């Protein structure tokens, strides 16, 4: 556990909100302010203002729309990528109207586990939004279960597939889920890179991840694992 994670647990999670729709922005703020576990430190409507607010308010988590001014294209993804380098301890929850695996891949591929990608219509569910913010704050990646199901099947099927992994494969998957490269996994487990590649290919096969690009398979495998750990934590 990092010192940052310990600090977050000892006080309310500082959340910064970004959305160009005033009504949605206010709704997110209202939902988060219903609990004492969160302190909303700001709410902005465009990317430049959100960037400035990150520096000014030092949030633990940013909850942002995937699209906002100035271009209305991929500002949320851009911010998530920027913060992975400039503020690695800041989590980012990206909200999207559509389920796009390509967007999820970009959000998670920087290797920072403090990321979430969820469908925008879920923000009305205070419990869901809060659990997502908490997961990201404690360093766990999170993908909306409905999005996972679109690509890897029902939740119970993914859980069953995880049970088929050997202890070594679970070790590899756990490190992979932290964004580690094959070389980094090999060094940590004191095995060859070729052995890591074999394990990962076997993991992909057992999880049924056959019809995706390699980087997408890594994202999905990591998120399936993270979801199982998140459920175990909440049990």
C-alpha cells in the first residue's frame, strides 16, 4: 500500500468533477456530496479549466466526461493520459455515453491502475459512482461490468475462467494488471521473457480473449482480474 493510499483512507477522497453539461456536472457533484467519504473540491466545464483545477485543488480522483470543450472529442482520454505522467497518484474516472474498447485501451494502456471507464448513465446510481471512485482511489482499475460483458461475456463466465488459471498464471496476471511489460514481469518472477509470453498467451486463451488486438487483450485480462479482486475486497 502506498503512502498516498493510506492518506486517502484516513480522510475523505478529494474529487474534482469535469463535464461541459451544467446539469450533469451538478448531478455528479450532488451524488458525491451525499456521502461523507468524498469531498468535492471543484467542478469545471472544459479541459483547460480542469487542468488548472488539478494543479490548484490537488484531487485524489478526477471524474470527467470523455468529451468536453474545446474540441468535444477525447478530452477526458487526453487528461487521463497526461496525468499518468504528470500526476501518477491522481485517479481518473472517465464517463462515456458509448462503450468503446478502443477508448478503454487508451485510458488504461499507460500502465496507471488508477483508472476507470464507465457508461455515463450509471452516474445517477450514487452507490455505483462512489464504489468506482473508491476503487480508483485505492489504485484499482475499473471497467463498467456492462462494458466487460460486451467483450468477454457474462460476469459469472469470466469468474469461472479465472478459476482455470494455475497459481503461476495468476501471479503473471496480477503483475500484468498493474501495467507491467513482459520484461518487467519476467524480472519480478525471475523467469524468462519467453516463459512470460507463453503464460500470457495461455491466460488469454483461458479467458476467451481470442478476437482482440494484443493491447486490448491485456486491458481486458487486467480488468477481469481487477474486478475479481474488487469483489473479494467488498465481500
